[in-house]
């Protein structure tokens, strides 16, 4: 139907007869001559319908409205002097129309696709209209380039693309499964995969050596800006390899992906241990685009004459005392802002937010009276404080304090506009703990129970490390992976420490444990979140902007009204009956 996309045309095409297809982006009637901005996926071009050149085309043009679908034939001509539109790629030319077809009319649309102020629920209800926004189209053009680059790069490194099942069995992987009832086997259920983890390990046991897949995954969990119930990951597994081999492969294909998206990144990426990340930044996904760091002041606070500070600071195994210096903060922050800072950290479990200010005659503030002068001098030295600085403190349970101080660090960076939005700052987080302590005193695997431990015979579970690694970009966990356990005796030790007995092992992981008995090779892998990657590259506000048809934060599709009720006959075929609502 068309000879060109709109932005294929330029001054070199002047005089050519072309045929264009698209939607009416806008139209204007200027004294009998009608101008139409025609939009296709490439962009806009101006059509001119002049009754002196084609009475028929002009008559048809007088009936067009926004979002009508048009087919236009005419000649490309240079715009008149001083009539160029420098905002358009095609702003130096226009098409004088001699034949115009209204291929389809449009009702009045409920909103302008480029109006960012429109309520998100309305935009998601009419997502097919919102996707007409060129900014969103560009997001998906980037996503397509990224997928092609990932496939090309991994294929060139000898990886084989293999699809794994979507209908599988439920396995404990950290989130609730989406369950699918079976009609044939009534009372039994499939589960949608949270990841292809077990299947890709089985492929290694099958001798496939190098596997990858751009895989759909499903997790029934509470949603955030960077989380959806279904998401996509670039999934990779390889045999006879080390952590270094996986990191090299990941850096190689990430470099190719960013190159395809017109972004240059430098490899190798920085590395940081989990413990250093938590102690310095209060997070295992630190944003390193700015320099605010948490400083350990536990020994100083342990000498405080106030037990509220000294008692927790003495128990460094369970607690921490951290300082956060903000250069010139005393000259920047008002009292009202300081109150807002306290309100912010209270949302994450803080009981308050202590601080000191550096004045002409030293540290000042209500907190100072609890310390001797030598300790105040030590705080000045350790925190590298200067006149006009303010230093905030967090003291208490390690998990709570590191969390709110880490969040507060990022909050302040945004307040002070310290973040370069164009920077791409990667870091590998390595040397993770193998286990994490639950609130009830039990332990669970920090990543998953098939992660290779470094020192499995260490009696203190909290000191056992795993051969695991996460890749972080600008404070967002882009993906992660680990070396897998390939020896049954090590796997049994891990199960024992997690109190997973033999019956539970066989019930949940029997097929993988069987595979480990038949010559399983050493193997490792990684999964990169494609949605998050494109969100960061495109500078989108959430992954909903890079998923064609996303769900809301309540896991609903407003466009299709999913999830929805099904009729009684369908339930009967599945052997199901809804419980009566007793409310």
C-alpha cells in the first residue's frame, strides 16, 4: 500500500510521487487549504490538500478528524521559505496530495496518547491507544533491538536457544505460584514457572553445555514500579564453568545489548562484596552514581552515656550504628525539611533520626550532650566533617537500620539532585551469605537451595557464603545467578541445614535430584531482567512502560478485564467449585 514510511522522505525525494499510510495526528484548515499531520510508526509528515490541485482530495480532507486512518498519494515538495518546522524530521518537506482515501474513521478518542497527565487506569483500559504515543513505540523499538542483540551475541558464543515448559509443577522459589487446574487430572494443578531454574539445570545434565532463552516467568507477589506478575528474563546456563566465566559472558552480551540501544558501556564492571555493599550503602543493590556513604560509628556510640545508643551499639553482631554525612547540609536544609526526613525514615521502621550540625565552634545539636569531647572530635575526624555539614545517625537492629539508612541515602541524593540521569553505573555484588535468618529463627536460602556454598562445613550458618552474584545498574537489581550444586552429597548437606527432609526433597525436587545421580557436570548461570533493563535504558518511570500490555498494581488487566469469573460448566469440567462468600 505504501511506497515509504513518513520519515524515509527528505529533500532528496522532492518531485517524487509517493504513497503514504497512517493516522491523522492533527489537521488544520487555512483559508481553504487543509493541512494534515500524518503519523505512522516512524513519525510525522505534513500533507497539503489544495482544491486548486485536487478538488476531490480536498473535499475528502474536509471530512477527516484525528485518528482517522488515511492512504494518501501525492508529490513531495520543498516547503516554502521560512515555513520549515525544525521540530520535525520531515520539517523541510511536505506532500501535495492528489488522491486521498479515508480507509477507516475513528470515534473521538478518550484521551490524547501523548498527554502524560491522563489517569493511569484510563490509559491502561485503552492501552492500544496509549501505545500510539511515539515515546512508547520507541521503548518497544529498543526492546526489539535488545532481544535481537542478546540472541546474536549468545549465539556467537555457542549458546543454544531452548524453550522450557510453561505448564510445570509447583516448586518453592520464594514467591507464590500461579496455579492452573487440570481438567484431565482433576484435583491436580500445574504451576506457571517462576523461572526456568530447574529445567535449565536439567539441560546441563543432558549435555547441552550452553543454553539460553528469553523466558516468560510468573510470580504471584505484591507489585511495585519495577515488578509485574509476568515478566521476561534473558536466561543463561553453561557447563564446566566458573563464576568468572559466567560474569564474562554476561558482560559480553550486555555490552552488545547496550551497543544496539546506542549506549556505550565499559567492561569489566566494578565488583563489591555483599557485606561491603550493606555496610557502606545499606543495600545489596547500591546506586553508585553519587558518593554518600554510610560510616561505621558503633565504637563511638558504644561509649555514649545514653543507653538508647550505647546498649545497641555494643552488640555489633545484631546491631549497627551508622553515620551519613551530607556536605553543607546545615546550610541547605530547613527545619521543616529535617522534620520531613524523620517522617520518611519512620516509614521504614526508624524510631527517629538523630543528627548533628557542624558550626563555627564544632558539633552542635541535642545529641552532643551524650558524648565526651574526645568522641565528638573522633566523629569529626572519621566522618571527615567540615563547617556547614550535617551528619545523620541510625542506631539499632542491623536489618532495620541498614534498610532505612540505605533508603534515606538515595532519598537525599534525589533531594539534592546529585544523580546524573545519563550515567550507567554497573556493579557486581558477590560473596553473598548462603542463608538468611527468618523472623521465627529458622533459616532459608538467600538465593535458592541449589546455590553452591563456599564453606558448607562452617558451624555458624550466618558465616556460610555462596558462589552467587548479582548485577546492579543504577541501584536496580538487573539480574543475578550462581554456581549450582552438582554433587548430591553437598545438596544433601544444604537440605539438612534448611530442615528439608527426604520426603519433601523427593516430593518437590525429585526429578532434579535424580539427574544429579547420573553424571551432572559443574554448571552455573545467570538471568537478566529484560523489562528492567529496557526501563533503565529508555529512562521509563516503570516497567509498565516497556511491557506492551501490563497489569496494574493489583495484577489486573483493565483492557481485557482479567482476571475474570468463569461459568459454572467450566469449573465443573475442572472439578472445582467456588466457596460461597460468607461476607
